[in-house]
C-alpha cells in the first residue's frame, strides 16, 4: 500500500499525529487547547518548504547530473543516494528550522512536557522516510532513507525521461502530489480570527511583517509584534494578490459566484492600489471596507478573495489550510459552506481544516451519503487527551455511511439527559 504521510511526534502537547497526504479533505476535531492548530501550523510549514526546495533550479541540476553519472556507472544503494541528496536535505532542514523559530519563538517551547522523547517530524512516501528531530535548540537530521532497496542500473529507462527515475528516488521533491514546481501549486493558511488579524496587520506596514519573519537575527533594540510565520504568510498572500480576468469558463470562479450570491449576498473585491479587500452588497452602489461589514462577511471575505484571485488561476492543485471556517457563521451558513467545500474538492482543491461545528460535521456525513464526498479522499481526525498527559490524534472510522461521531455525540447526550432530569425535577415539584 502506497503511504504518503507527515508524522508529528512529541511536539508540545501532541504526542502523536499522522496526516495522510493522499487525502484531499482532512478535518481535525477536538476540544480547545488540545493541539489542533499546532499540528496544522507544523504541517503547513513542512509542505511550504517542500515546495520551496523544488523551486531551486541550481540544486536540481546538480542532483540530476550526479544521479545520471551514478546510475550509468553502477548499481546504487540508498546510502549513496542519501549522500547525493545531502545538500537538498540540509537546505530543507535549515529552512524548516528557521520557520519553527519564526512561529514558536524558541525550539525549547515545542519540547513535550509529557514525554522524554525528542520532538520530531517525519515525511514519508512509499518506502522512503525523512525524519528531523529537535536537539539542543536545533533541528537535526535523524533519518533519511530515500528508498529501502538497491536500485539496479537503469540504462534501459534513461532514454525515456529523467523525471520518472527522480520521481521514485526524490520522494519528497518530485512526485505527483506536490507538482512540478512551486509556481504551479497554490498554498495558503487561513488562521482563526482571520478578519481581525487582517485588519490589525493592515495597520502595520508590510516591512514590519517581513521583519517579523527574521526576528531571530535582529537586535533586541527593535521590538516586533509576535506574528507566527503562517499568519505572516496569510497577510502577505492577501496583500500581494493581483486582479486578473479569466480567459474561459472557470470552475473555481463559478463556485466563488455561488458563495457571493447565496451566502454573503454581495461581491468581494480586492483593490491592488490600496491593497485592501472591499465588499459590494447586492442591489446597492455601496463599496465597503471589510472592517465595516458583518462578522460573517469579514470572516469569509479573505477566503473568497483568495479563491477568486489566486486559486482560480493556479495551474495545479491548490492546498488551503483553514482554522475554524465556521467562525461567526449561523448554522444554516455553516451547512452551505460545507457544500461549497465539497465542490472545491471536486475542482482540484485540497482542504485541511480544524472545526468545532457539529453542523458541519453532520452535513459532511450527509454529503458522503449523497455521494458528493468521496470517502476514500477524506480523513477525519479527533484529538484525545491521554491519561499521562498530552494528546494523540486518532483517525475516526468511516465508511460509505459516513464518519463515526467521536467528538460531539457525548456532549449532545449529556445535554439531552440533563434536560430530561430537569423536566423530571420540575414535574416532581409541581406534583
């Protein structure tokens, strides 16, 4: 069975978390303050730097030359391939380490207080594995195994194309999931309270946001706001968008039009001159800054804007991370939004999200029954506390009838039983 995963171990409160990269819709459930956002940030940063690595043409050309010589001269082992790829792995390690500092301030802060094991993150594809571990304020290479067996000479395949060979070897750089280059893949992180963050960061200059991403190297004289790298990327991604017109019918824009017509009842507009998002209500000539709109409109506008001006023009799969998309939405709107997500996934968008909404959960199950969600492309995960402290992310069983409720059912039953007890108490008092 082909395995493509990101595994997190002993990061903060998280003891174990496994995300299946082959799934196109991943939902993380669980109580507050249990590690969902933490896991989402780590996965986002890992994928971000995997894409960055592939955009390095010099490194790519050097590796291709080395591998070509090795393959033509003799059989090559995993150990030898590891040596060839060492510069690429080290580049990835350094970039990810810097992002961890930018996001968590200090690598000591991500060390689990519930385990003696060191924090680690692993990328797996097929039989390959890359594991990085936190040791003494550094992110170090723990294990790198591109493949487990010895590769035979491939002269007979060389006449075809180099990339199929690299596709098997560079499991984390060249594969169909990530795409051929960073420019072809749209990647975005939408944090919780995205409306307030966007409006607040707009009050600062873009320079301040850029500086905050490198504060580790700045002097103590300059105090910068504590902005995690995913949040910085979110703000910069929205600020640097470009307005474009499609040259043909566009599935993403059709979905955007549905959101605007049926949910927010108006149009979301990005103004390149002011670098701001505006909202034009239906049947009016008003054009409002999103800060002056309802909480529903202001929370959904950044997502709509990104779909309209970036995802609609992406050349390959788009990957969107969303924390609590249901924030400030009425249950009816939450249900409509889940239907939109099903359509986005069919339009080649990958969504990884956290949620506290039983309405979205139940609608997701109904969409599975309707056949609008392919259960094979869906992964639902619930974070559970352990008896010794820390949390374990457990994949929730699912089939064609939907996903088991291991998150909301208990509290719903408790509320119902509480209501029955109160009614019984009132009956006793009146009698």
